């Protein structure tokens, strides 16, 4: 998963991608992994890349693959996209297969970050360039949250902190507009807690919400698997455990968490005007808005996977063709949307 912004997709398409080097504790443009540094030789002929994605049937990753393919076609790259699903073992076996098939570079979104060191070592041994998109990967340990900054692989995606700040800010605005009392309101932060970028997003959302007038509202952290059904089940249990709460504010790592929470609220008989859901992705949120029915999904941060896929392929091309060092992080644009503007912003519903 974690980001940037305030402009519509149509503007982004016209102006091109916005690339921002991450102002983080990470080393600038380099990684301790040889697979991500200068040991990879430039390619004089046609470049062959493999994009290994978790959850490739999710709308965001479908868009990411489409963007990657379009950019590869533009640059004359031979690109193969592989859907790893949720199987971390597939990340390792498919990486080995890509190397055996002579891929010059690998872009990976592993289903589980614990396979990071193995992915890095395998690419290093084969002298194949390795870049991650969306989620952080550590070369020296299984948990990117505990990884030395110098050991984090270069990453293309979104700034988790910036995304979370936008979500929390909008949640605060909706909360103030609703005029609810803090005593009978709760916020729910829902995310898969071993995914570092998810933690970045929800922590920033909490801080921004508190700064925007929600400091007195109690938060409940809900551990999920980042799927709608997983979030629905866990949030349903949270609702049952808090029968005196009248109003709910929900955010999470992605649209799936918020949509699952909203469904749980509906099933519990909580009306849409007592729910403020701020999605992250907008590809599920837009279904509610398109139905024209009352919904707790008040807004969502639109993140366009196509932009990330294109930027990842361009970054890998620049490395392999011109020897240009990977930026430690590069971010694509985002925009906040709601029922009034999601269509004009170019959101594609899944």
C-alpha cells in the first residue's frame, strides 16, 4: 500500500505525471541493495521487464497494469504483467521465472513484505534491476517498518502521509459540518497492520482529523486484511461492542476497508446520515455515488493506478537505458472526489 495533489484527473492527464522525490529519512536515490544500485548494466537493445503485482484483479492494480503497458508500448519495452494474487510464495517463484526468461528489470508489489530480503537477494545475484511500486520492501528484514532507511528499496507510488492527511482533513471537515458531539462519536481506522504504507496512511489521517477539530473523538483501530468482506466482519464486531455510539467516522488503507465498514453499518441499521466514510482509491466509493441512494461514503481520495504503473516503467527504463539512478521515492498525483465530481475527475468504478 500509503501519496500530492488537489487536481483533477483530466488535468493530470494533460499535464503529465507529477514526480516528487520523497522527503523522508531514506537515503536519496540509492539503496544498499546492489539490485537497486549501480551494479546493474545498461541495456543497449530492447528492454524486457516483468511487473509482479499482488491482487491483480483489484481495480487499482488493473489500472496500474494498464498504465504500465501503455508506457511500455510507448517506449518499445517488452513488458509482462503477472498477477500474484495474495500468495507471497508466488512473488518468489515468479521472480525466478522472470529472471530465467531474461527480464532486464523487475517491478514488484509483493503480497507480503516478509519476502522482501529473498526478492532482493535473488535479483542481486542475477544482476537484475529491482524496483517496488506501491508498498515498501526492505532488503535486510521482513518488516519495512523496522527497516533501516538505507535498506528500503526505491519505491514508486503515493505518499502515505500526504494521502492520510488529505483523508483525515476531509473527515474533519465532514465531522464539523455534521455537528456531532464527540462523546457519542467514534472514528474507525481500518487497515492491514503489517503493511507499512497502510500504517502511514491511517496515522496521518488520525493526526489530520484531530487537528481539524476532532481531537475529542475516541478512535478505534481495527485490524483487517484490506478486503471489503474482511473489513465488514471486523467492523461489524466493533459496532456490536459499542452499542452506545450514535455516529461513526471511517477511514482506512483503501476503499475496501471503508466500503466494508459502511456495509457493516448498513447491516446494523445505522443510517447513512450517521456515517462519514472517507475512502482511499474512489474505485468502490463511486459505486455508491452512481446509485443515487443515500450513502455513508461522503468522499474518497482518488488514486490512479495507471499513473503509478506508467511512472514505474519510465523509471526502470531510465535506469536500464540511461543509467539514471532510481529516486528513493517518486509519487504520482491524487485528488479528493465526492458524489458531485467523481465522474468529471475520471474515476473508473470497479
